[in-house]
C-alpha cells in the first residue's frame, strides 16, 4: 500500500476536483477516508486526532493479527490529471452554473452551460440534465402509478445525454468524469456490458471517484464478471474488491480486505461500518454490537448502516438500546429508509406488529428496492398470522435479490404455518442452497420433513446431519438426530448422537431434560450391549438427578451388579426358587 | 402493495380512448336527426357503431392500437366516409392543446349521454343509452378523466401529442429517435394549421347537411340492412391478421436489449384490464390446445412486455408457467408457478370473487393442486400424489369444497393413468374419511370409491364440467374393470364378474348432457370477459366452423345477424369435454367390438370438434381412423392417410403418429413375411416405450406383444411363448385386463402353430372367459375362431364342434371384423368342410369355393402372403377334386407366386420406410 502521506495528498486533490464537479457523495466518501488515515505520530496534535479518539480501544480488542503494511503487489500509481481550466469568462459561467446546481436547479445549470465546450462544463451540463431527468422521473413514478403499478417512468434525458456522451467518447474528447456519467447512463439503459467497460475505463484513469466504483460494483453480480474486469492496481481497487466480495457473500475475503485497509485508514468510519455489516452476515453479533457502539460514539449523527445495528439489538432483545437508537435517528433524519426500518424493528420487538408494519411500509415507500425492509415486513405479517401478505412481502424481496436466503426461509415458514409442508420444502431448499452454512435453515427443513403429513424421516435425518455439521448453536440437531434414530430402531446411531449431544452439553455446561434422556438411553443401551462398565458410568451420573430416572438408574445398576457377580439374574431366580 | 387486491376493473384514460370517445361522439352526436350528419345511410352509421363496440371489447392483444392503425381500420369500415372520419379524429385530437381543451371535450361528451331515465325518449333524437356498452364506455372514460389529478391531465395531453405525432411520422419511424422530443410543440402547431382548415370546411358542410334531413327513426333500421352490414364488417375483420403480423414484427424487432425501450417516449398503453385478462385467457387456451407447437419465444416476449408495463398484474406469471409447462421446461415452470401463487395467493384473476366472509388465508390449496398436476405432467406421479394429498388436507381445512372436488378428480385421473402394482399404502390416511373403509382396498377399488365420491361432491357443488369429467372417468373405469363388492366381509351379494356396458353408456350420455345445460343458461354463464372474447372470435369468423354456428346457419341462414349478436355461449372447455365423450365412445365401441360405431364416433369427433379439441386429442382420433382404414381397407389407403396426418400434425404429438407408423409397418412386414424388418420395427417400438421421462405401460405391452408375434411368425415357438408368458405376468400384475385376454389368445395361437393344440385349448378358453367378463365381443369372436381352429387341428372327428363354434361367431366376425379376421374365418370354414369325412366336394363345390374366393379377395389388400397361399392351395385341391384342371393350374400358380413372395420379401416399393 502506498504511503499514508501520498494517499492523503491524492485524496485532498480528489476531494477538490470531485466537489468542483458537484459529485458530492463521492467527495464525501473521499473526505471520510482522508480523515480516516492515521496521523503520523510526529505530527500529532490534539486537534488533528479529535475524530480519532476513542476508536483505538476497540481496534485493540478486535485486531487479532497485526496487519502487515506491505502491499501485496506492486502498485501502479495513476498520476492526478492536471485540471484543464476553462477561460475566465467561461469560468464565470461555470461558477454560476455550479451555484445553480448547489440550489438543485438543474435545468438552469444546463441552460447556462449550453454553449460551453470545455470538458468540465460539458460534464456538469450533462450531469445536471441527467439529474433533472431523474428528479422528474421520481415525480412521474408517483403521478403515473396506474392501477397495476405501471412503473415505466423513464428518465427522458437519457437519450440525449447518451447521444452526446457517446459522440464525445468516440472522438476521444471525454474525461473520466464524463465516462462515469456515460457508464451511469448506459447502465440505466440496460446496456450493462458497455457500461462495465466504460466504468472500468473511468476508474482506471481516475480512481478516486467512489461513485464510479459503486456503480461498477453493482454491475458485478458474479465472480466471473469480477475476474474479467481489467482493473489497474490502485489502493482504491482494494476498497472496491472488498465491497464486491461483501455483496457476493464472500464474507471472509471481504473481511480480510477491510482489515488490510484498516492498516492505512485506521479511523475510517466507512471501513468500520462495513466490517460490522460483514460480521453481521457471519452472525458474530457480539462483535457487531461493539463495532457499532464505537461507531456511534465517533459519529453520533450517522444513519447509514444503522439498520444493521438495530437488527443486532433486536436479536439480542435490547429494548432500551434499540429505542435509544430509534430516537436518535429520528431526530437526525426521520425520512430515511434506515430510520423507518429501525423504528419498525423496535415496534416489532415490543410486539406491536401493526405499527411495525406501518414503519416498514414507510421505509419501502422511500425506497421500493429496500430488501431487508421487505423481509422484515414479511416477518411481521407472519407474526400477525396474515400469511398471504407475508408471502407477498417475502416474494418481493426474493424477486429483488434471488440470493436473499432469509426471504426464502420466510416463505418456507409461512407455508409451513398454514399446513403445507410439502409446498414449503421448495422454499427451504432454495434457502439452504444460497446459505448452506446456516444450521437454522437445515433444522427448519428437517422439521418440515419430520412433520406429521410428510413423515419423511430419512430426509429429516440427512438435514439434521447437515445442521449438526454447521455449528448448531441451539443444539437441536444432535438431540433430534438421536431421537430419530431411536425411533427408527437404530440404537447404534442413536447412542452415537446421544453421546455427542452429551459431550456438547458438558462442554457448554448445560443441563436439562435432554441430559437425563441421553443418560437414560445410553445406560440402557450399553446394558443391553453387555458393556457394563460404560453403562455403570452413565447410571452413576443419572443418580445425580431427581425424578423417576433416578429409580431407573438404581434398578439398572442393581441388575448389572447381579449379572456381573455371576449370580443368576432375577427372572431366572424366579423360576428356580 | 402487499395483501391488497386491486379492483380488477381499474380503468385509465389514454389517447386511444380519447379518440374512441371522439368517434362515439360522432356516432351519437346530440342532434335532432336520426342519421346524424356525416353518415349517408343507416348501415354506414351502424357499421361504425359495431366497429366501436368491437374496439372496446376486443382482446386480441395487450396494447392499444396506435393512431395510424386506427386510421387504417377506419378506412376499411368507413367507405366513403373514411376521409371525413380520419380527418375528424386527427383534427379533434390535435386541437387539444391545453388542459382546458380536455375539460371542455369531456364536458361535451357528457351531453351525448342520455339521462338515467332515457328509456323513454323522443323518436327523432339520437341519444346514447348510458347503460349500453358504448354508453358505459363513455361513462367510464368521463369518470376516469374526472379522477385525474392535474399532473395526470398534463400527462394525458403530452401522450396525445406523442400519439398524433407517431401517426404522422410513422412513415419515417426509424428516424423518429433522432429528432429530439423537444420539437413536439412546433410539430403540433404545424398540424393544427393544416387540419384546422379541413375542420373549418367540414363545419360548413355540417351546417348545410343539418338543414336537409330526412326523418328516419334510429330504431327502425331494417334487418336487411343489418345483414348486409355483417358482410361489411367481415371486410375489416380481415385486417386482423395484418394486425397480428405487426405485433410479431415489433416483437421480433424488440428482441434483446431493444426490448427495454420498446417506446422511449411512452407511447405504449395497455388495454383495459378486462381486455388483457381476456387476451391472456385466450392465449392460455391456445397453449393448452396446441401444446408444444405453440410459439414459445414470441409469447414470452409479450409477457415480458406486459410485466414491465403492469408489474402488479400477476396473471402473467401463471401464463408463463403454462407456457413453460407445455414446452417441458421443468425448472422455470416450477419457479413461475410458485411466483404466481406467492403474489396472488390464488385469488387473482377472472374467476376471483371477493370473499364474502373473507377468511384472509388466501387460496394456497389451488397452488397445491396446480403443483400436483404439474408434477404429474412431468412424470413424477409419486411426488404429485404427495402434493395432491396435501391439497386435500388444506382444502378440507379451508373448507374449499370446489378445490377439494377438483383435487379428488385430479387424483382419480392420476391413479387411472398410472398402473400401480402395489395394492396398498399409496393413498395415506387423509383419504380414510373418504374411502372410509381403510386402506385394505386395492388401488382400483380405492379409485372407484374416490371417483364416486368426487362425482357426488361435484354434483352437490353444481360444477357442471367437473361432473362431466367425472362421468367420463367413471365410464373409462367401467370399461376396463369388473364390478366387485367393496367389502371383503359381511353378507356377500352375488355379483356377476362382468363389466357393464350399460353403465359405461349411461355415464357417457350423462357427460354429454353438459352441452345442453350450457345452451340453456348461456347468457348467465358468460362473464363479461368471456363474452368479449367470444364476440371478437365471432367478429373474426362470423360463420366460423364451430359446430353450433353451423347448425344455426344451416337451419335457417336468413338471419345471421342474430347469431352475430348472440355469440355461441359454449366455452371451449365444454366443447372439449363433449368432444372427448365422443372419443371415449369410439374407444368403448372399439373394445366392445363394433367397428362401424367406433368409426362413426371418431368421425363425429374429427368433423365436429376439430376446432375445440386439443392437438393431442385430434391426433388420437386420426390414429383411430387410420387404424380402422388399415384393418378394413388395407395398407395402401392407410399409408396414404398417414401421410396426410403427418403433414397435419407436423410437430405436435409427433410421437403418437410415429407409434402408429411403426405399428402399421410392423403389421405389413409380418403379413409380407418380412421378418427382419418386423423385428427392427418392433425394437424401435420398444425403445419408444421406455423413454427417459416415464414408462408408458400401454406402449410397453404393445411392444412386447408385437415381439411375441414376430417370434411366432419366425416359428420360434418356445421363445414366443416365453415372451408372451412374461407379458401375461406383467399385465396381470398391473391389472391390464383387456390386454390379458389378448395375450392369452396369442398364447393359444402359439401353441396351435407349434402343433400343440391340446395345450392351446385352455388358453383359448381362458381368453374367452376374459372376453366374456369384459364384454369384448370382437375379441371373443376372434377367440372363438381360434378355438375352432384348435378343435379342427385335433382331428377330423372334431370338425362338427369346430364348425358349430365358427358359425356361432360368424355374424360378429363378418359384421365387425377386419379383413384378416374375415379371411381367416372363411379359410377355416373351408378347411372344416374339407376335413369332414361326410362332406363330398363334388356335391356342393360352391360351399367351399365361395369362402375361399372371398378370403383371397380380402387378403389381397393386406398382402398377406401366407394365408393367401393357403387359400389358393385349398382352392387348387378343390378344383383338382372337381377335375377342373385349368382352374386348378391357375390356383396352383397363384399359390406358387405367394410362396415365392413369402420366401423372398422385397421392399423396393416402399415409400414409407424412408
């Protein structure tokens, strides 16, 4: 990785260039990373590290391996393109246009710059036109919504913008920003291959535009596509790769990339949030909680990604923390989908499902493609026993992203709930296909097979075995496996799983009816197998418990003693008085 | 959004509807004249009215026509008026340049409508009845306009601009993308200039016309005018194909990426909901009817477009499922089925009645029913049964009796289609309430109980089609199953172990009653959507080839208009059911052994129900007819007919035709003594029988039966017997009773040919008793013949027995048997006489010679060398005994010819083999 100082310089220039072109979110991102770079201890001043205080503690806690800061491959630096300044008069027009832009009067921008030919002006004009079209499109989507949800509102500027940009790019008169816009337009028009090509060109010649990278990321829907991209090496590429891996559910790869990046951008909130999200996908809730707590401390008005945090709080049933978070985001910005989602989560936790649905609906109104809101709303409908609505909500999630295993799982559950286990199987199968490492999914499928209607125990056993193999935290699988084998009259297998279950319970220091059941079975089993020593061990352990099992153990022990001591057994005695 | 079912009748105002409104306004302008201004005659006036009706109701596409299409059609119907009409529409449209114009326009429209009590009105005033179809249309348009927000009105205005512009620049369509959409304004201004001139001129003309008018009442139009009018309408109905062609063109043009921007300017509008529903219904029918010959991709494109334009219109997924199902795309069919039911919960579409006591659970049992039928279609009967079992449970829970009845019918269908070898454990516990005698019954018995239960349920729910289908299934069951007491304990009723043709007939007849029921209550049955579909169909072919219409027309062709306004109310599915009852009759007669009746029924089906039948059923009928031809007219005609059938069913159900071809080839090869070819064909049949998808038991039986026959012809008796024996075991195991009789008969023949007549006798007798209990009369006659032959070969002292048997069977054989059977009977008769020691040839030569000549004649068509040789041999002997040397030489040389032909089979003259 390049030195921190050079990163810092590159970013500083980039921020100026980006905001000069009104690419605000990209410049925001760049600025966040700039501040995220760890200060050299030499230049340490209290004011510089104001943003960075408090974060080190967590980093120390969770950094397992020290990151080596040597770059993995030689990094080819891309020199910052020299700004080509327009003439003074044109510069004036540009200033006017930019101030219009800042006031969101896009069409006026385009009008002011109508005759300008400088690259910067052309870009801003096209960009403004594009945004004007987008704005109108948003409005029209609502105006035009027909009875059947007709959603064919299109950005009417796309055609003209595309025509202009493609001419420019043919004549090689286009700068990286223009290319970014061109890629954006192409993507919107559905020409994904060309869009990818153009975006790659853009990021290769100007890598600091995070918006271009994100567009590219959204076009990388498979590993093959990612591998086919011809990207030149730059530290920005690492960010990109991490984010692609995250989206492609390659969580461990993403995590290692992010941890690598943290070597340079130690205090980047962005990276921290992404790590949190990845850990959430890996179901490491404790870590996620710490990470987000820390993030909120440093960046208290952050709304982005906070829905993940709220999910964790929900799972851990932290009522007050969740309400505090909801309060905080609503004060910051109540019309963000994330905020609505957090409130929905809170109401759901409180068991007020109607209210919860209302907030999820609001979130979806703000962003129709908000995946997790659809799924969460489905959960709420399940709670409200409104199966058709739940199924509909889940199905929408699945149609937005077919890899969303939670929604598939929800669909399965909903159908199982209304007594259609066979129909539900299809959905459970889908869900385990996309997330084969989640034991809960396997267990759900197994229970489906086990149900009274299907009674396909062999299949259920197979599923439980898979569940037991992938870290079944609730320890259902082993127990059920043992029981099923016992029911099927396979004592050897049953004993094997009872033993495993017992070992597990010992390791976790848990005790309960399952322990007693396991011990009883094992004792009886070994006795019938004439392996008295083992049987005795289990019997002795059983004696520690109260209840009828204790008596059973006693009688078992007595029987074994008699058998071992060579005396004729009780019933034989009975016949020979 | 989630869980909210949209009103199916939602209606949006579009430029096309605006131009329709203009036309309606012209049609019924509030003037004092009975024939309003631009129209010169009553028929012209009415023609426009009919055309407008057709436009509001038709459902042949999902998109509304563009202005230029409208203008083209107007040209077709307008006759002399076309210029005026098109100019009027375009000028009115282009005069709408500000939102206020639209307001005024719709206010004006309101005047066209009469008041609520316009039943009583002045004779000389043209006012649109608000409750008429056009009146309703107008009212809906006005209502939809009034509900529009201001933004909506602005959009409508823009869209009208685009709509007009497209029509004008349609000639330079390709270049349209190049001129920026900003010059719309200037364009419409230019139009205004041009058209306003025309408009002014017309206004003047209108004034002039108003003054000179004749007073003819609008309601007193003569029927004669109306009938001429129908002929006129046909003319523009012919434009439909062209219309469709356009659709196809655009869809092929819109393939790939281009599909995404079908029209970047948004000049594409969906038709009304009812129209689209109707269109989809029609397509669904077409898919089911044509099966795999339905074009997959073109329809998929339409569906994709529809989905894009109306994402909440979930029926699309169902259609996609159907399309995939009939093109054997398992995974996407499954995926789309699930998607449809996830979105709609089974409560969307035509037949959806908003639940009165809404239970809010959705109708997922329908999903299960569909899934079960799909699994069955793809050859997973076990899994299908599991799913259907679940459907039964869920239907019971949800108290959805209709679905339950259908599910039971589906299960019955499944059980009767696949032969289960195991007798228990297939239907699990959920059926015990229905079978209520536990699972101790065999599959057949369970099926019978289920069928009856399903029929009763359907009757109590008054599901007419289901009743008919169940009747058919029961008839089918009665055809092949003897009646047995269901209880294995208790006082046993004495039962004849026979099938009961009367029951079969009764069931078939009662299924046929369906059509009369539909005729009576036609008008109440047709929903709005189905009505419009039928309407359009009749528009396209007013004298269509539907049976009913033909009946109507031939009875009195004086008033076709009556028919025109009252479309045949019999839905296609009903026709299909009635048709299949004829198909069942044909099969039944085939089995019971009446060839003429079988043929007649097949012919009735082929001529009357050809339009309504699915392609697979049509193939079955053709196969039956060709088989009949082969048996009664010989191979030449059969192969000629086969060629025609092959051309007709080019891709659909190819396999069925292929099987028939192989069967015919095999038979002919056997007759000609071409054993190698016969074996080869037989092997091919065997391959077809055990395809990858699933095993067709019927075909498998047939293949091994033919295998045994081939071996028999090759005189490999022990092998033939072994094959036949294992076949018998299989048939017995799978309860194929009719086949059992055939196989037993074959075994008897094998033993007879191998010279073991004594062993053959019991087989023949067993076959005979099977035939008796299943009422297989023709087969019985044929078994009797074999029995006679067996007796005959036992020695000359049994000739009397043989002859008696033969004469008993003669009426049946001669009346219904094919050529081969008749010839065999004749030869056997001659042989009987000849071997009878008390019979002297010279006394009564014709008694022997006549049957032999008959036999030789009939065998000629079949090219059955072996039997022919035998006939001529016998003839030669008879002539020899009579001392007629010349005839004897002739017969002897014919005999020699056939023996040579048998030994040296040549297939040079075989066009079919290629």
